[in-house]
């Protein structure tokens, strides 16, 4: 789906319901503070634009394969078309990164996470919203969550560990089926609260919060002991036979 399809989805009743349920699940964990920098990657701005303090910095980076739209409307543009593995930012400048419709569409999810790690500040947080491999939404093309590669918790945990992130929180959302009928949309909030305990494993998306770690993770291999390097010792050059070595008085 390109950026026009994504925008149309979030303007539809099903898209508004889905974004509301995901935003409600993400809300207790995602609360940027004044002066911080928030980066949205993929098509994430519908989820954080109402939560950004007035004096915070917010950016919306959209993937090259999807296209880009002007955001926010009526203001100076803060959106850009980017390569997900080569973000146009310096190191350690982002406090919060929200990735939605991004990781599952990347050709190299591992490289994408490494790039997010690079631009995040120490102890910065990334919030990933990805299709659940076991859910109905990943098998339906009615929404953007039915495109790309879905993930399980185990797969996400392995990717984040390899990219030097520490998982701090998990959550499932979109227990409701991906149907746009009026009855389903009206019952969606009740299904979400009542069904998350019973059907959480089969939810539409998995949400994970992870923190950037700046220390080296152990790979399971025994650390190599550092051995002091041998320093060469300079010895006097040997003199040719039959030649007398000069004395100090001859200098």
C-alpha cells in the first residue's frame, strides 16, 4: 500500500477505530516531554500528533517505497521521504521513535533497527507496532496490517536483542476482527477490553516498547583475555670484525 492508501484507510471508519484502539493501548507508555524529539517512521503520525507537547520536536519519516505526504497540514512541513536503513539524522538525537507500517515492510528489518538505534539518544525508547503472525488482521488485505511480514513475540525479541535494545513492555491490540460493519465497529471497544485477556495471542498487532542500551551485549561466547603487547627492545648494532668501536672521546 502506498501513502495514499494509508491515508484513505485512516480516514475510513475501520481505520479510525483501529487507530483509536492502538492509541489507547499505547497511551499509558508513550508520553513525550517538553523539549524532546519524537520520530515517526513508516506512517506513524496519526498515533502521536495529538500527544506531542507544544515545544517538542516531531518528525514523520515515510518509507521510499510508500511515498510521502505533507504533514502537518497547514504548517511547516516536518515529513520526509527516507531510506529506512539510512536516516538523515545525526547520532543520538531522538528521544522517542514510533514505528508503524515500517518494520514489516522493510527489506532488512535488522538493519532498520540498527539505524533506529543509531539515531536514538542513550536510554531512548522505540515503540514498534507490527502485525501479529497469529492474528486475523495479518491475513486480510482490507487494512495495511495485512501487508508485509507479520511477526511473533519471539521473533521481535530476537531482532531487538540483536540490535542492542532491551524490551521493557509488551501489549496486544486489535482483538476485534478486521470487518467494517457498523455492528463490529460499535462493539470494538467492548471486544478490546473483554477479549484481550482471552484472545490476546490472536490480536491484530503486537506492540513492544524497547530501550536503547549503550553497553555491549554478551553474545554467549567467552570474552577473550587481553594480553599486553610485547614491546621490541633496541639492541646495539654489532660492529664488523677488525673494526674498533669509536670511543666517547672521538665524538
